[in-house]
C-alpha cells in the first residue's frame, strides 16, 4: 500500500455536487496517497459499505455535531465543504478545527468551500427525491420583472467584497475569509451557478449520490402543480449556468492549483462556476413546451404564476426563481479550467428533466 501523504475531510458526499466532487477525487492521481474521510448523516448509514468499497472512510454525523466537525477538520490537511453553505456554527466548528491543525503543525490547511452565485442559499420547497438546497450570494429581488446590468467578476475582489453581509450565506463566506486573513487556513471559495444535467458518477451507480440538481426541476415541479408550465413575473431575470461535470472539474482545477500554490486564496480566492447565461423566460418556455408534449400542460407557452400558485408552491420558492444572478468566471479559466458544455446543452436536456420529474412524481 502506498504511504498516505494527505488527509481530506469532505462534507456533502451523498449530495449532487459533493458526490460529484468526491468522485473526481477518487479518480484523481493523488488518491493513491490520500486518505478521504466523509461526513454521512445517520439516516444514510446504510450507504457506508458503498463508500468503503471505494476506499473512502466515513464518520456519522451532521452539521449540528460541532465537536465532530471540529475534530475531523483538526486532522485534515484539506477540507472540501460541499454542504449547508448557510450553517455558520458548522462552518465555525470546521474553522476552529483547522486552526488547531495549523497551531499543531505550523502548516496552513486548505479549505475549498462551496458558496453559490444563486443555487445554494435559502431552504426551498422540497422536490420529491431532491434535498433542500439554498439560493445564493449574488441574487436580487427582481421577481422576474426585470434583468440587471450588474455582472460580478471573480477577478474583481473589490466588487465581490462590496456585497453586504446580509446576502444569503455571506456571513459564512466572511467567516472563512477571516480565517484566511488570520493565517489559520488558505481558503478557496467556489460559487456554482445554475448547475444542470444528471450526475453520472460511480457514486450514482452505487445508489449513494443524489443525481439531480435543484433549480430547473423546481420550475418543472411548480408547473406540474399548476397543470401548466409557468413563469415568475415576466421571466426577464437572467441566470448563469454550468454543467455538473464542468463545475466538478473546476473543483479539481482549484484543488490541483491550491496544492501547487498557484491558486489565489483569501480575498482573491473566489471562483465562479459559469459557462454562459440564460433568461429564465426561455427556460420557462422550454419547460412549458416539454410539459405540453408530455400531456402535462395546456399550452406550449408559459403562463405567469398566480397568487394561488404562490400560495400552493410557496411564495419564497417562486420569488427565488425570479431573481437575477449574473457573473463571469475568469479566475478558474486562468488556472486551466476548460468548461465544455454550453447553455444550448442545458436547453437540450430540459425535456429529459421533465420526463424524469414526472416519472418520479408518479412513482
């Protein structure tokens, strides 16, 4: 057996994004010399043998188990935080453990922390089979009535740091940045946008990873409840998007460049995951067309959600789908990130996504 040089602690291993990142790490050339520990909720205990079959070690717990998080982080050289981006006590426990690691060894451990431009923030309506995810740090309150000319650039740290601390999970990001500023850690904050397509990983094949995203399935589910593809306001709001494989690659690129010391960290260590953008009306229209063709909608044209729809599906959920979130991810590209999939690929997959949601709603 090869000697172990690095210990990684990863949260969110059964999730859509965290499971995809873990799969990349298992396939990475460094895995031979790496010991990976993942946090598994007690309700997922039955999945542990699948992780063990891949050589991944597990610890049972949640983000409420602060002592456990601190202990795991205190023994890790690298932490991938891929879950619960709004849980400040959990983040603080991880940071406390990483500070202990630094004090004990004199080496700053690396934290690759998942935030989000929009898809990961508020607790949202639970689509069957899809865990709640939050919304994100760049969103506004457009309610689908207008777009925005504000485009955040991850090469412009002054612009990013002008965001108020009241933005969704900004308080966690600020805690992470302080730990970097105090030289306890080196932090790399990755902000995925609208992540789309089904994950196709070893963990999905083993039945331990959620394969689905959130935003587009949410809009499909809202249309099914309405009996017609719908749109929030006028659908004028704009979102960036990124394929699950491409954003997983971004995590790996940041990881590799963090190991070599090339990746910027701390105040300049923000990495947006995007490869194009879309007007949400166009997504609503594609969903309406798909539901119509599948016999689940009255018209191929989207209809505005009504007050009754807001009450049925949840006002906060639909208003979230009417926000703007625009960004440009240049920093990862400068490190060698080369996303392959485009907005056109996202639209090509919408009918399949609708079929999948319908199938699982009726199951």
